[in-house]
């Protein structure tokens, strides 16, 4: 199987964004595939001095090639360090 993961993010302003990060999988030998449709939303903000990014992204699998869920929700929290490689 060969995974393909295109991504699109659009910044709305004030830390809000919409995103689509489908995790597509194709097995060219057997013709099996996994084709999800998804659209999520998230926001970046600060907790104290820490930058944080959170998102929620529901998905629906249009075509499946095995025992995978037909629909679900992906969510995540990321701690951001924009100046990590800069000297203080």
C-alpha cells in the first residue's frame, strides 16, 4: 500500500483556520483503496507563554478497501515553539 497525504490549510484570522488532511491509501496490486473526505477547524492561542494549536476534523470514507471505519473524527493538540532554533 502506498499512502498519499495532501493537505490544505486556510487561515481565517485571529488564530482560526480550516484544514483538510485526508490520509488516502492505494494498493495498486489489489485495487484496494481508502479515500476519505474531511474538513476540520482549529485555532492557535496561548496558555500563559506557551503557544498551542488545536483542531477537530470529522471524516467520511467514500471508498474503503478493508476493515476501516466508515466515518470518524480526528482531533489534535500541538505545542508550538516558533523560536526554538533561535538563541535567547
